[in-house]
């Protein structure tokens, strides 16, 4: 089978056009429109949150059907991977879960059974960390600490 030069030229031009369109396509973002409910899963609703400086927010969520709490730390603007964490602790039961690593958008989810218990929780983004103790336990006032290292 003999392929003529005009057919090869047309194929080359089409391949070049496709490559150029792909090269100039907008890059996908790390996790567009991420919410704590998306990170933690179906049935979780945000019950508390704390700013991690200007870098993002750490969220405490609760699923009333399962009695579980979930924590997720979400960056304000996804970007280059950086140290991030999310953690939760139930002092009454000693239940604990954490997620720590280098992430572009969020850390977590972390889960514990927390129905009818106070919880301690927090997270960090780069050099800013937030710790909330004695949280979500009726009349008792919680304590918040933000640390910049």
C-alpha cells in the first residue's frame, strides 16, 4: 500500500493541532470545590470549624446515623504539596485517629465514635496548627489554641 505525501501532510497537521490544543488546556485543580462533607462522606454534617490562620480551615463533622465524628483540614487554595494534618480524640474512650502527610488540598478524613462524648480535634497546614479541646459537649466551654511555628 502506497501512502501519498498529501495524506501524510494532512495527518501531521491534524496531530500537531491536537497536540497544541492539549498543551494549552487548563490544568485540573487538586480538588475543586472540596467540602468537609465530600471528604468525610455521605451523612456527615459540619458541627464546628476553626481557621488555620489564613491557610485554610479544620472542620469537625458528625454523622447522627452512625454516631461518628470526622475531621478534615482543607486548604483555602490548593497548591503545591505541603505538610498537613487532621486529628480527633475522645478522652472518655481514648479513641484516636489522625492523618498526616504532604497534601495539595486536604488532610483527612479521620474518624472516631463520639456520640454523647466531648471531643478534642484539630489540624495543621504548614507551620500553623489549631487544637480544640472539650468541644461539642453541651454546656462546657471549649478551649482553642492556634500555634505558629
